[in-house]
């Protein structure tokens, strides 16, 4: 289990560096509320970007993309609504960073991966 935690932290750090290199600013990591968590909250210009980071070394059961289930999206949306409740109105989007390994070549950045209506 400790290895999974370490890999998860490394995956999030890799995703944060990847997004920062593409002009996004990381505002918060591991934003948690009761019932939900967001791996990274970023700014892309005036847009707040909620990022789910998924690492799957194997493609069994659909790989990283398939692991962002409807239940997971609902938890992300719940946390995003909480995050936005204390901030001025701003456009937002949900992105996913999907990793098949822990190197930059393994990154698949899916912008606008889903909307709050998809939950």
C-alpha cells in the first residue's frame, strides 16, 4: 500500500509539472472536503481547472481513463462546488491527466474531460 501512495504522490507531482510547463498555475493540491477530493486545482488564465490524476500501469479494465467512473466524477464535482462557493464567479472545467507510467512520455492530458452535467 505504501508503494501505491508513493506512486500516487509522484504521479500528482509529474502532472503538476507537466501542466505548469504548459502555462497552468497550480493553486492547490489534494483539496479535500467531506465526500470528495480534487488532486490539483489550477488556473489556466481566468479559468479554474479541476484536475483528476490517474495512474494505471496496466490497461486491464480499461486503464486510467476508465477509472474515472460516474461515482468518481460526482465526488470531484461535489468538491469543486465547495471550492467555488468561496470564490468570485469564474469559469471552470474538469481535466484529467492519465498516466500509464511515471514519466512525461506517459502523460495523456484530457482537457474538458467531463462537465458538472455529466455526474
